[in-house]
C-alpha cells in the first residue's frame, strides 16, 4: 500500500496503488487565517491504523506554518482537538 500523503487544494489524501482514494481530510477557508476541518474519511479496511491522525497532523502542520487557526467541525477532528493539549493553541475562537 502506498502510504504517501498527498495534498491538493483544501485537502490531504491517500490513494491505493490503483489510484483510488482510500483516506482524506478536507477543510475550507473560514475567514482571515482560519480553516474549518469539515470531513475526515478512512476506508473501512484501514481504520484503526492511525491514518486519520496522520492526515490531521498534516493539516495541523500546514496551519502552524501559515499562522492559521482551526475550527474542528467534523466529529473526528473535534474529538482529537478535545484530547490533545498540544493542539489547543490552534483553536479558533
């Protein structure tokens, strides 16, 4: 399996060897220097392997590098932000 995380506008994703999307996280610009994470998906066969966390970390790294704040709107992102103290500085008001 190809585990390389790829980036396109407003999303990070992973494809399998055939080019089928197997995991993604999407976000939308929500004003000046704020993004809203609105969707996280991981194929059933890959769940429990930490892939969603890797995708979320990609968004976090991008937000930090650009000085953005994050609104974790999807249930997965919200749950992670609720338990990871190291992400609290990125929360938008």
